[in-house]
């Protein structure tokens, strides 16, 4: 084996060819009668399996080595089997008697090897056939076997849930086993079972409480306390009972893992005294230099803050310091905590810290998450925490100037929303937007910075819509018609042009009597000419319409006609926010029927070509809007059918084979409708040969009955690819759902020997159909014992 490993490492360029040679040699060794040679070959296969090669073809040889009487070879066979066997391995059925023989062996190491390997490839059949043998080992005098059998019993219950009730009293007795290893194994199994169905194990609380008070094994205490954490929400009185021992444990223990589980259980109990102690311990975890402990502290604080947000507010500074940590997972967890800590008083401080952290943060993705979190915090619940909207607008403008911003559309929505809804700060918002438009550096880099152009979209719209607040409309208009704007996307240029006319109307309205209006109009004409030659149709159309309007205004001005009022009225009016459901509150005027045609639609007219086409398909010249009665539909169907039968160029559907089901068509649908034709195609593809009342299916396909608008058909569903599982079956096949059994009633009187007849059934009996109902036998046995 060492030679093979050295050869694989030496042949990195041609590993595949060398492994193929090794496999040929291994197959030759497996045919040798020497068990020593076979065991060595199996070890080679295990190494190849670790490299990713398939060795399932040697499953029988693994069982052959496992059946050896020498423990050295048996251990090798079981080890390789545990790595390669799975539910679909065919030869597992042959290993049942071998495993039973090893379980009942006088050599405890043979039984231990079988138990260790069995837990890796447990199947429902193995669990059913070997459950009695495993239960016999639970009562063994050897702690080594008791511990392994208790642990493997969990896999047995997952594969065969019917055994839970009769074997649970045996498992419960080992919670107080004198050997600490067996005791810890029993606690592990019960805690795993209770994690999914805690209410069924609530009656074990006194027994676990006694064990928690007397045990010194930290790993077992962790399992017990975690179990209590799932039981406390079901029984409020249990939280009061656990309060004192958990608090003592928090003060005395030095094991961080045990401390963390105690904190989680106290948080679930929701007691004020315990909460203050937990927060003190969590503060130490968050300040610990170990990153793992710091992350655990932040994770536990996130659970506390859901119920007691005010109690965690004092640790805001520590959480902010975690934003500077090198570990990205800690930074993300701290970011989520800060979002939950936000209040009206702390909003500005937290946002200031996030903005300053964003300036020094590395990574475009992380900076984007910071920006999204800032916007999400401020806009939470309709700006619940924002008391100063001027401050918020300044924060948004500052974010637009940062490098690496890729959420310009989000910033644009926020700016427009605040400008429209908060009328008190429109003047300040317009001033900020004018500074953004006049920033030449921002305009020159907008094309390279992804998403920043959307901020210019919002700035241009706000400046034009609320133009009366512009401090310097001339400079803003010149910035919006600058030649650099041609480098922006087309939809941004369109907004620039549209809103430049709004600012132009304000300049016309505010001009002095001695001002030279034609010079303003001529400036607009000269600035719009490059836009009229744009490749974007929308920009070109807006520019051309604006040029014609300006030329007409200039012509009238030259004649001495005052057209200022006419130009201003084109862009006059205020924009008010409208609720999304406002239209529902508007009553319909009396006499107005919204479902009636306002004007009758024109009748369809056909030319000779269309009439000829209709005649070819057996349809006369008729009004297409006319609804046909039943007699007319039957006549047309019969006519189309005769046309198809007599047309040699029409592709007929294949004749139905004998025994196939006729196509069912929904009532009221013509045979050539879309639904009927789809039904015919699906039924023609169905393979359903009934023999003896059972449907025969092709291998790899599954028939599913489907009802589609009155049409019943069979759809062929292909099998899933190798290794893929349907997500719909996850909940149905969850083994823990089948383990949801009320265990409060103890079944000690019903010894598990009764299950020996009803549970342990051989595969031969199953194949012959000689297995009786398990529930009926159990009930009969109980009646006899009574």
C-alpha cells in the first residue's frame, strides 16, 4: 500500500493512468484466496476512495473481509464498509446475518466494530432486523458495549420509528447508568430526540434536573442545559426552578461552551435577574480578543435584543467597535445588531459611525451592504426614527460622493421621496441637488461609476420640479445643458432636457423689464443643438421638440408679442404625493358603467385573401364577433373533421393501441381546442398497460394523475438525476416527524420480547408476504399479559 501511495504522489501528471494500473492489480489481488492479500487490497481501495474514486464494485469483497474471524481483518472490512455502503448498496442484505453474529460474539471488540460500522450505513431493514440484538447489548455488563449500543440506537430509531415506544424505557434507565460514558451517551441520544419534539420529553425534566445538579461532566451538562432550553418555553414553571442553579453555574464555570449554553437557556426563561447576569458575561465575550468568542457574544446579544432592546442599548459602543474587526463575519453580525439598536436618540450617532466606517471599509460588496443598511435604518417604518430631515438629505448627498457606491438607484428613490413628501425641507433639498448638478468632478466620473448616474437623475428632476427654490437658476441651467451631459445614459439626458425647460420658464417669469429675453432663448437653442443629433431617439425627440418651441418663442418675441405667460403655463402646477390605494377611495359617478364600451368597436373587414383562407379551413364568410350556437359548432366541427380525413397532406395522429384509454375532453371545449389537443398528446405519451389490476410502468418513469380544466390525463414524470432529491419530499420523509410519540406512559410491563415476533422479521418472510400486522400482534400480546 505504501508503494501505491508513493506512486500516486510521484505521478501527478498521469495520475489517472497510474490509478487504472493499480485497480487492475487490486482486482487481481481480490481473486486470491489469501485473506491477508484481500485485506491489503481493501485498504488500497479505501485510500482511492478518499481521493474520489468509486469503489462500490468491491462491496462483496468488503463483506468477505469483514466476515473474517481475526479482529485485524474484520476491523479493516468494517472500516471500508462504513465509508462506502449506503442505502442503495445491494449486498447489505447479505451482511445482516454476519452483523448479527458479530453482535452476539463473545469478543467485545467484534461487537464494537460492528456497532461502529452499523451506524454509518443503517437502513430500515437492518434497523428492523437487528433492533433486538442491539437491545440485548444495552443490558450488557461491559460499559464498552453499552455505550456503543446506546449511541447506535439513535440511528435505529431514525430508520425504524416504530421501535421508539417499546425501547424508550430501556434507554431512559441508562440516564442513571453507573458508568459516566454510558450515561453521557444516553443523555446525548435523548437530547437529540427531544430537540425536534420537546413536548414529548417534558416528563423527564425532574430526572435531568437531578442529573444536572450532581454531574461534573461539562459535555453532558451542555447537552442537559440545551435540552432545558427547548423545554422552558413549554413549561414556564421550569424557568423558575432552573434560575438558581443556572446563575450559580454562570458565576462558577470557566468553560466557555457551558457558559454560552447557560446564557441561551436563561434568555429562553426570560427572567430579569438572570438577564442582567447574562449581559455581564456577554460583555466579556464581546470584548475578548478571541474572534470566535466575540462572534458568540454578538450572536447571543442578537437573541436578547429581540425581547429586551432597551437592556442591550448600553453595549452600543462595544458593538460599534466590532465594526473595525478584521473578521468579516463579526462585522456583519455587529451591523445587524446596530440596526436593531436604533432609536430616535441614537440614530444620528449610529449613522455617523457607519458613514465613517464606510469611508475606510474594504471591498465593494461590503461597502454596498453598509450603504443599504444606512438607508434601511433611516427609512424604517416610514422614517420613524428621523427627526431632522435636513440631516438625512445631507447624509444621502455625502453617500453619493463616496467611491465605490453602486446603489445609486436606492439613493435616488430616497432623495425624491423626501423631496416630495417633506415640504418643509424642499428648499434645502433643492440647494443640495443644485450643488450635485454643478459638481463637474461628479459629472465627469458619473459614466464610470456604476449607479451614480441615477443620483443625477433624481437631482435633475428635483431641481426642475421645485425650481422656485433654486438659489442660482442660471448656473444650474448651464450645468444641465453642458456638453459633458452627452456622456450620460439616454434616460438621464432626457430628464436633463425636460427639466431644463422648467428652469427656463422660471427665468422667463422672473426676468426684469430691461432683460434681454432673446439672449436667453438663443442660449437655449445653441445648447440644445448637440442633443438633437443624439443617437438616443428619446433624447433626439425631446431636443427637436424643444428647439421648435424655442424658435417659435423667439419669433414671437421678435414681433413684440409677450409669450412668457404661455410658456410658463406649460410647466406650471405643483406635484403632490398620491397614496397607492387612493384610486379605490374615489367614488364612481352615478350613471357611469366602467364595463360598457364608450364607443362601439368597428366591425372587422376582410379582403378576398382572408376570405379564401377561411374557406380553405371550412369556414364561410362570417362575422368573427358573432357567438355561434351549439348547432353551428357541431356543423363546423363535422366539416373540419371531414376536411382532415379527406386531405392527404394532413398528418393524422397515430391509431390508439388496444387497451389504451380514450382521450377525455372537457365539456364545452371543441376537440381542436388547445386544452383538448394538449390532453390528447399527453394521453398518447402515457404508458399504462394494466395487468391484473396493477399498472405497469417503464423503468425510470413515474405516472402522475393531473386534472387540467376538466381534462384528466396522465403525465410522464422522469426520474431525478443521480444524487438529486425532490424538495417536496423533505418534510414528508423527515424521520423526526415519525418520532413524535407520546412517551409519558411507561411500557415497562411490555418487555421487548414481544417485539421479537412482530418487529424482527426476516427478508424471506417479507418477500413471501407472511408478515402480520405489527399493531395487531402488539395489542394481542398486551391482552394476554393482562
